[in-house]
């Protein structure tokens, strides 16, 4: 199927061709006709599936056919609510790119910067507004944003909104939305509170689920490194030297902002260029780090989960979980940053003795047994915790009681080999789909 088969306008097809896109992803293929049919949509899809175009393209097309782009003041007809400023900027860029030939206008508002330029832009009117919850609520309370003419409401990354504590803000915003509207609701997971929110927002929605909840991308090769907490920095440097030598582009996940800064410092001290991305960084610093990473000048970015939601880069070859997440669904979000747009991807996760319960949960929820790299220079000693039984990350024999296993010294490129070294594996080509 091509985008032409979805009956998109000539203006949108022209913009898509300029971006190099000809074939829709599964969620785009399923969602676009539903939205064009003016039905509410519940989209369940993990990171990297093309959700933004799945709602941006049909919303642009429907607005084209209405009077909002014609003479007179432009009232806000479409509202996209998203959890982070980075993601808001990415979505805004997508609307500008796809809508360049439509005559429609899109603006973006978010916190962390002066509101003055944003209020000036709103005063001039816009067809589409992309916003984070806090800044939108502030400007609504100040009388700068009016939603009485709204036709389309898109709630993106709903589960992350819940994680970040935005649910109450969202409920306040919803109270000001007109009853007659089309609502598009997207979430990577559907915990009970998110399901309840969807039920209050949507009317007879069509559900689109392109992958099972908490499934992991098939093209991603996943490995666990059992390592003592104190040895994680040395293991990371060891892996990075191999990966950097093969032209890899790496996203490293830290559980905390302080941890992201500490990891970045460790890499820089080893003469490995890296930068950190988290909420305590200034907006200018965050945008600079994102731009450098997207352009390929920066090969290693260390990020927290919330900040990483704004990263839209197809050519990430590796994701490294420096800290295992304590929520299994977060693991799925993280590794979904690699293996995108048809590329292969690699996900390495460090697991210390305190994180082995997290590993068991991840294996259970994702319905798999992630393979453990048996041989590496910083393998966890017995006193740090028992080695996992087999590869499942649970309890088992200490290393000294493990039955001897045959090694094949000529099989270093096989990821299942006990002599496997990450640097021996050829890396996927970094191409844009």
C-alpha cells in the first residue's frame, strides 16, 4: 500500500514525497481512513511506529476541507496535547512539514521558556496548536487560549502523561473542550487509569493496535550483562569503544537526571564524546544536544525516560539500559528507540544484584527470556548476588557450581556464543526510510 491508496490530498502527497515517504506504516494504514471517516480513535502503539503522521495527515486533510484556513481570524481548530517540550517540538515540525502546501498554520507552546513569543503567535491566530499540559493550562487561565471552536483533539502519549503526573491537568483542560469534537487518543500501554480516561473522552471509538501490549520489536537484538553496580561505568566505556569504532549511534538510558550527568562525565573522562538530555538542562542546551544527535555529529546521548520521549531519530543503532527500569513497559519504550524504519537494532541492559527482580518482571511481561552475555570483562562476582539460572535472570547456581560448557573459539560473531564480543557484530546501515 502507498499513501496514494489512502486518498490523501495532492498537497499532502507532495509534502510526503519531499520527505521521502511513499509507504505508510501499519498504524498509519489503519488509522488514517478511520480519522478521515470522522470517527474517534483509540490507538495503541509503541514508540517508533509512525503515530505522529497517523494523526497529523488526516487532521490536516480534514481541516483543508473546512473554512478554518480561509479569510478571517484563525481560531484553534485542532489541539494536540503531548507530555514533553521535545515531543511537542517534534510534532510541530511534522505538522509544518506535512502541511507546507495546505495553507494551514500550526503553533507550539510549552513551558521552560518565556511565554511572550508564544502569546504573540497565538494572538495572530492559528489552525493547529501543539501544547504541553502545564503551559496550555496557564495560558488558558490567562485568557490567551480559547478552544470554543475546536474540532479535533489529539491526546498523545497518554501513559506517559500519567507517569509524569499530568492527569489532573488534562482533566481540567478537557472540561473546557466543546462536546462536539473528534478525539484521537494514543498510548503505548493501557493501564487501568488510562483506560478509564479513554472511556470518558471517546465516543464509540475504533481501536487500532498494531502490536500486542508490551511486545518488543522483533528486529531488536536484546542482551543482558550481569554486572556489579560499581563496575557499570567501566563496562559502559568498554562497550562504547567497540561501538564507536563501528560507527554506531547510541542512546543510553539513566533512571535519574543526576545519573545521566554522572554517566556523561564518565564517558568524557574516557575521551568518548557524549551529552546528557534531561529536565534540569536549559531549553537551549536540550535543543543543542538533540540537534547534534539527530544530525549525527553526536554519536552518544545519555537521557532520562521523560526527556527521551522527544527523540525522533531513525538511525539509532544501540540502546543501552545503564539502569534497568522498574516498570517493564518502560523497557519496551526504551528499546523501541532502535530498530526503527526497517533497520535492525541492538539493546544492551546492565543488571546488578538489586535489579534482578526488574529483569524477571521484564521477561514475564514481554513473554521472553532475554539472553545473558556469559563472558565479559566485568561479569558480576558471586558475592554480588547469585548468577541467573540459565538466561532468565532469576536465582540459580553460583558461578563456581555451574556445569562446564563447551566454547567455540571460532564463533565470536554469534551472539549466542559464550565468547561473543559486541564489537565483532557488524552494525546496520544508518539510512532514513
